[in-house]
C-alpha cells in the first residue's frame, strides 16, 4: 500500500484527501519511483478546483523527485537506485510511490539534490521554453514578467538576467519587492499599489517592451497589452488571478500588430528529444550557478490542504515542496 492524495470532486482545498492504495508492479516500459519530494505548483490548484477539469476520482500533482525502486522488463534508460525527477502526465505526483512511463523520468546529475530537483522540473523547464522557444530573448532586451517573486518567476528572472536581459518584474506586496530584485529583476513594480503599465512605459521611455510573460491572467491582461511595443509578443501562460476573457482582435491585437500565444509544457516538451534538451539546459543553469534555488517552505504531504490554502492566498514566495 502507498499513500496518495486523491480528489473525488472538484472544489476548495478541503477536497484533497489522503488515501492508501495498491499501485502494483511496473508494466514493461514503466518504472516505480519512490518520491522523496513533490513540487507544489499553481497548476495543481486549477486541477483541484476544476478550472482544468479532471476525470474523477483522480490523483493530483505533476512534479516530483525520488529514487527508482523497480523497473519494467523493457526499461533501458534507468536503473534501480537512480535519483530521478519528472514533471509530466499522468497526474498523480502527490504520492509516496508511483508508476510512470520510463521516457518521462529524467535521471538527475549527482550535483542536484532531490529537494531542489522537485522544484525545477515544472518551473524550470517552463522558464526554459518561455525564454528560448516561445519568444527567444536577446541580451539587453527589456522584458516584463508578472509575479516575479513566485515559483516560476524566481527561476525565470535569474535565467533571463544571466542571458543579459533587463527584467521588469511585478509583485503583489512590498515584502516580495526585495525577493524579485534578489532574483534578477532590474525594476520591480508592486502592482497592488502602482499602475504597472505607467511604470513600464516610463522605464522604456514610452516605447514599451517586446514581450510580456503573463501567468497572472485576467487581472493583468489588458495592462500587459498596453505595455507591448509595436509587433510585441504577449505570452499568456497561466491564470493565477482567473482565466482570460475573450480577446477582441480588432481592438486589442490589430492596432499594434501584436502576436498572442497561450503555451503550455505539452507544446514544447512532448518528445523525448525536447525533454532531454530542456532538462540538460536547466541542469547546466544550476550547475554553473546561473540559477540558484532557495526552497521557501516544506510541508508534510498530510498537510497538503494548508499548502494549497497558502498558495492560493499568495503567501508562498518561491518554490515550495511536499514531503511524502
Ligand atoms: N503554461 C505553462 O506551461 C505553465 C507551467 C508552469 C506554471 N504555469 C503558470 O505560471 C504561473 C506561476 O506558477 P507558479 O506555480 O510558479 O505559482 P506562483 O507564481 O508561485 O504563484 C502564483 C502567483 O500569482 C500571483 N497572483 C496574482 N494574482 C493572484 C490571485 N488573484 N490569486 C493568486 N495568485 C495571484 C501571486 O504573486 P503576487 O502576490 O506577487 O501577485 C502568486 O504568488 C501560474 O499561472 C501557473 O499556472 C504555466
């Protein structure tokens, strides 16, 4: 028997239930991973609430690190005892042990410890594709990233800075201003207090930025479009404040000839080659010290309800993990 967090219905944090289940043996192309740390991600709240509906009952969670305990008869890329991490479907990372397809599990280099590994496979791989594939940033470009002190934000801003970008970050409280600065932002705007559009235009001498990375969604969308320069790119990659309303192409996109994209990991990390390239770039960033991870908080898996409450009330500043 292994412990796992399940949901039987969508709703608030209280729908998260601890269960004990039998998981069985790995199929020929599967491995059994004993999770040592589980990444807490905002997307988990969308799965729980039903914003991104799941077939119920369901496990929850996408990201974890651990040790290979058993391998299926056809597995050749991994061995028993390997330290590994993953961020992928099927959903169900909030568990002590689980079965996974072997091609979705990445062997960790020895320098990366398991707790750090559980925070980077969703957030870090997302930072990789946003900066290198969705819109390829260049040195000296001024870029805007919302929720810069958050989990994705801290990795993204350090990485962008290491490329040579000038990074404008927004945050929701004074406490988070110094955190965003420490993680590479040149200018930090507290958007709970100040009008971020005005501040961005002031900083760029009225020109605007070539790209906005927006994981906040509803509350920041209009202002983000206003921050873009002509032919700018709006990257809407999340909905922390709520999903976007319909876009009016004639009013919102056409006047500046903007590009709009709504990417997710599945669009950029679906093949084995893409996943390996992105992971290797991410591990290099950590090994060269260009991205440093400070875990903000660890929760026991049993305390998952509190973890979700803290995440949704914006109390989690940076990467957080659940310990099974
Ligand atoms: N598309 C993809 O491939 C992909 C992959 C990973 C993550 N994401 C998205 O990236 C975003 C960041 O994810 P994360 O896991 O690192 O979370 P996070 O940034 O640690 O937490 C979300 C942050 O959003 C901000 N926020 C603004 N308005 C909010 C509201 N009404 N309620 C809650 N939070 C609000 C808060 O920061 P402030 O207090 O500073 O405003 C909060 O800390 C999420 O939207 C997530 O879904 C997308």
